[in-house]
C-alpha cells in the first residue's frame, strides 16, 4: 500500500484522476465538458449535461489550477475552468426566466426546475473562480448569492427551501438538509475567496440549524427530510431509498461530510461545540455503517439502526477519509489517522481504477460494480475525490 498520508502520494493521485478526464473532457461540438464516461474513458450520451456536473467541474479545474506546480499544466487547467465558466453563462443560464437550466440535452433545456442545490454549486463554482483569479465573476457571485436568498431563504426557519418551479411562482413544501449542506460548503469557499463575513455568517447559521437544532430532533444525527414546518418526515422516499439526491434513511456519508464542514468552519470561527459535533457524527457513522465483512462504508441505515442500503458509493468513502484527517489534526487523536488509513486502504483496493484512472462510482456490498459507467452527469465527476485529497493536503501542509 502507498503512504496515504504523504503529499507526494496525494498529488500523484490527484494528477491521475484529472488525467482520466483530460483526453475527452472538452465537448468541441456543443461546448462545455463531456460528463458521461465509461470505465475506459470513452464518452456516452455526449449531449446530456447537468448543472451539478458543469459547476463541480469548474471547481475541479480551479482547484487544480491553484495547486498545480507544473507551469504548462497550470495553463491547461485555467483554460478548462474558463471553458466551463463560459458554458455555465451561455447555456445553463436563462436570462428570460432568471434561472439556471437543471438539465440540458444538446444544449436545449430538458429540465428547468429551479433547485437550491443547483444554486449552491453555482456559488461554489463562481467563488472558486474568484479565489483563483479566473474570469471577472465577483459581481456574478454576489448576483447568485442574492438570487439564492430572494428565492429560497426561509428566515424564520434559518435554512433554505429546496425547489421552485421553472417560472419561480411556486415553491415546494419539501425541506431538506442536503441542499443546505452544500450551501454551507459553497459559502465557506465564498468567504475564503472574498473575505466577506456575510457568507461566513450564513454558513455558521446553517450549520447551527442543521447540525444542532434539527439534529436534536433525531437523537443527534442528521436526518435528510423535513416538512414545510420543519417536522421530521420519516416516510419521505421510503419507497425510493436509492434516490440520487434525496435517499431515505440516515446517510453516514452526510454525517461525515457535516463533520468535515464543522471542522472547516472551526478554522475560521472556532467554537468548541463544532469539534464535539464532528466527533459525534463521525464516530456514529463509522460504528454503525463500516462493513466488517467486506470493508468500506455502507450507504444508509434506518432509524432503528438496521442497514437499509448496503451499496457503497465512492463519495461516502472520500468524504469520510477527509473528515478523518481533519479530526486527527484538530483532536490529536491517533484513532482518526487509523480510520483515515483504513478507509483509504479499502478505497485503494476496490474503488480506485488502477488501469484507467479515477474512481468507480458505485459498488454492491461485495464490492462488485453494477455497470461500466464511471461518471454520470449530475452524479459523479470526481469532485468528491479530488476535493477530499485537497482537503487532506491542506491538513498535512500545516503540520
């Protein structure tokens, strides 16, 4: 096994993931990026594009530009981020209805539903561009921030609503933690990029609402789904437990992702409860959902503690090893480095494609792939794996 804690390993692994996408990533016909890749790197469904992947890939290339030490490659990453930014502006944005297309087929809108989740990733992409000095997008960042608050912010509840119709006339009564979690992530990056405390204050408030106030309704764990008046909706998507954005059950990956965000918030606005909450969420997730038979972190468990989805997703492993490294740094407790190594060892053996590059997306409980589709529009572009590696690099660079 490699030394998973070494800067050399992490940088080489980042390069190998980016190299997987590089030969085919530019869509020279329609613009932007190809988003659907098979294991061997070949493209399928070339015209099908999703706002989540378009924005996450901008983030990927901005961070790659920021961290690259090879001059020629650095210029390539900047150019790719600029391509993604242009596509976001020209194809996803609809100036007539003042919203972003959720799904595009051959550059024509296939789904115009307005999602808070989507605006969160637009903010993440634009803030990443501001931080990297790519494009003149500071005004766009604040425009999108204002749009997010105008359309989705629920001031009395202290969180964002999730979904609105294409014309913005009707707001869904569904309330969920996932979109708010990614708003928190995006706003932390926006604060880092601009230094504006308005982003940090909102990230802090969202964290308090989700990771403390609402978690208190479910024994300290973070449930996914709520009614309009923020009562826990225990039955939402019970018949659709594998829903891509709104799965039923407690998600260990979201417990550990919140642990990571709590510790990133702690860096810039430290309060002791953040570390304690991160410990509690991480410890429960690994205790409950680590697969002692086949390794890896299972996807979901029911309120009674039984496993309700025994699949294994790439992002759950990545977010969890990033959280483990951050916990090891903050607490000084060696057990979290041990968890970091253990999760990496499992991922290295089962998720990393050593022949073609990047990570497989989804495995069953016995670590077998369901298909040869490695990356899917809206579902995977290795933003989680790349982001996790960069988060760990930040940890070890300050040791």
